[in-house]
C-alpha cells in the first residue's frame, strides 16, 4: 500500500481543500501488526465534513478508502476537519 493510493482515493471521494497522507510504517517496524499492512496518518479538510461529528467524518474517510483498507492498511490516524475549522 502506498500513500499515493490513499491520497488518490480520498481526493476522488471527498474533494479535499487540504490533504496530507503520511506513511508512518517505518515507525512501527517490528510491531506485531506491521506485517498485516502499513501505518498511515491522514490530515484532511473537506466541505463534506461540515456539520458532522468526528465519528461520521471518520466513516466517510473509511468509506472512501473502501477496498484499500483490507488490502494494506493496518492502522490509520485521521484528522478530519471542515474548512472553517482549520
């Protein structure tokens, strides 16, 4: 799994105004779950998050990533904000 794949899926689904996807996998080398997929951090700002709570925003991100999650994402840290919250 590559950060670019995550970025492309999020851009297509959520039209973010800001998006940073970071591969944190190297920080977790040797971790028991590291062999199951990568560790990533996502900072995303999208109009789609306006009026939604944290759980609903995270659901949108996971929905956007769909099949990528079981195909190589072991851990995902999400910072999802609406444009007026940045």
